[in-house]
C-alpha cells in the first residue's frame, strides 16, 4: 500500500465530499427541497471515511518508516518507541490539521444523526461542511501531510524532544482538539437559529454538545498543566504562555455561554448574549490555532510554524463576521424583554458570564499587545505572568464569590430565608479567612481558604434544601442525586473552589530560584539536593 497515494486520495475525496455536501445543504435551504438535504446527509459518512483513510495512511507511513514522506522525515526517527510513533501524527503542523479535519468529520457525522427540521438542518450541515472545506482545502494546498521528498533520507529527525519524554503527549493534544472541534456544533446551531429566526430551542438542543466540548477542553487544560509541571515548566503548571492563553480563551467563553444558556432555557432571556458567546468561543479556537501555527509568537508550545497563518486569520475573521453579522441583523428580535432583578439567580449568572468574558478579553489584550506594539512601532515589549496574575486575581475572587451565592438565589426575586443563607455564607467566608490569618497564612492564601469553605458551605446548603424538599413531598431523599444537572454543577463548583485554593497556596509558598551548575557540582534548594552528572 502506498501511503502517499492513499493519503492524498483521502484528503482529496474528503474535500470533494465536503464541497458537494456544502452545495447540497445550501440548495436544500434555498430551494426548500428535502431531497437535497438527504443528499447532503448521505455525503457525511463518505467524508468521514475519506478523512479516516488519510489519517491511517499517515500512521502507516510512520510505522513503516517511509521517509519519502516529508512529514515522516521531519518528525520521526527509527529510534522512536512505538507509542511515540503512534502519536506523531499530531506532533507537527500538517498532522495536527489532519487530526482536526478527521475530528470535524466525526462531529459532523454525529450531528447529522440528530433530527432537525429541514430549514435548520440544512443550515447546520452547511456550516459544518463549510468548516470541513476549509481544513481539507488547507491540506490540499498549503499544508499537505503527504508531501514527498525527491531524495529520502535513511533516517529522520524525530519529533521535538519535549514531545518524546512524557505519555501526556498521547492525551493532551487530542483532548484539546476534541474540545476545539466540538464547539463547531453549537456554533452551527446558533447560525441556523439566526438564519431561520427560531431563537429559543437551540440552546437546549446544544447543551450536551457544549458540555462535551467544554469537558474535553477542561480535561485538556488539566492534562497540559500536568505535562507542563513535569516537563516544560520545571515545576510550574501555568506560565501565561501565549499558546496557553490561546486555548484558555475559548474555555472561558464556553463557560460564559453555559451559564447564560441556562437563563435562556429557564426564562427565555439573554438570547443575544448566547449567540455572541458561542460565536466568539468557536472563533477563539481558530484564533488559537493562528497563534500556535503562524510563527507570530515565541512560545515553548509553538512547535511548528508554517504558511497557514494568513489562512487561519482569514478563517477567524470569516467565522466572527458570520456569527456577529447575523446577530446584528436579528438584534432587535433577540433583545431581552424579560425584566430581572440583579439580586436573583439570572442576575448572578449574567454577572458571572461577564466575569468570564471579561477575563477572556484581558487575556486577549495581554497576549496580542506585544504583537501590536511591534507591528506598529517595531519595539519589542513583553507582557508576562505579573500582569496576568495581577488582573486575574480579582476576577477569580469575583467568580468564586458568585459560585457560592448564585445557586442559592432563586429566579426572579429572593425570599426572606435566602437572606439568612447569604448571611450564613458571609460568616463562613469571614471566619475561614480569619482562621487563615491566625495561622500565619498570607492574605491571598487566607482569602482562598475562606472562599473554599464558603463554597463548600453553599454546596451543603443546596444539598440540604434539596433533600428537605423531597422529604416534604413524601419522596425518597436519595432522589436528589437523580438531578444530574444540579449534581454536576455542584461537583464542578467544588472542584473549581478546590483548584482556587491550590493555586493560591502554590503561588504564595512556592520556592523558585536559579543556579548554573557545572559537571560534578551539587546544589540544595527546598530540602532537595541536586547534582549535575553531565
């Protein structure tokens, strides 16, 4: 089997099927003919199988050490262990784009199985096919994974050394791509809702899609922090590196969308915010790829540069323009008519979403500011961890405060017993912070301890209220556990509060020092003795 021939054929067929699917979906919408929609759906599986064949061809080229393939020669060596060889397809630019394209066809395949009315279904498929056209078009033109060499070497260069010494290389990138690509489905539903002017139901229909994508992004970020802690960061799990920031931005915006979507499902409000957040969340994934692969930044994560920067920048502008342009067209129709009080659950959810979106804006500005200064003045400036930490700390405190009080507040207006619970939580916060100060902790660590206890108390109050409500209704108290949405939110809130506690203490009490060692020299720091043997 010739992997180059099979790979190029797979990419070409995937592009062809995607173009035909896009045309069929558009005809289904403009002609109102269900036969075109059936034709578009019939092309989803062939596109996926073609992409899968191309991906397997690249794997086969790596496993057979086919150094006539430029990607194999640049990123593989005969000495690579089997597991490194198997994960090398996403070790560099062209293979990463191929993985993205494969996952995009998989999500399109899954999304096409969900029943939708013909009007919205045709638009959803048109958007997803359009995204596929972009990625396979990039592979077919400027970033082919199957480019050949006229004079193949007998051995290759191997992947970046940082990618060879930790098993997380097999997990972290795939999780991130599953999250990035997963956000395309809510985006497609949002575009369809604005095109056909049906604004209410799409948030409920995409909740699981968003949760799945958000879950993969969360797992990917945690895996990346673990990897950085053990390999890249020399004991640091987060450095506010530009590429770390680029993948953090869509997570923040997706989190904002999850919270405002709940209000639209419950009270029919925040439609415009939901369209904006889901558009910006998916657009941010494309922006992150532009940052990673364009070579415009210096980053320990930017392992590969290539000619794809302008293409991804253009695609980012297209995605953003499509979503926000449609939102501008329907803005009067999605304007909120529901009146809500600030001291209510919907008020807390909106404020929390603003915190997440504001945090994303700060990260965008801090990441791009050096690029803009250099572009316009030629001067090189740096925006690093001190700036991001200083700005992020109050935002994080605000989010942790809202996490505790938000679920306690009822929809619309609070009742008298709610204020008693709020006073109780405030007391827990103050006592926890004072305990930390009395134990000699720093102010930041003490506040983090208070916020952790405050959120834990809020969770216990919610569990208590849920159990008592079931008992009053003559139902089993264990039925409270059947409310998956409530239990899931409580678990996530507890995990975030615990993470906030860990971040605060690690920042307050970390020991960081540098020393140059020569062969045979030893050095002790933090009770650990290190000797440089060569």
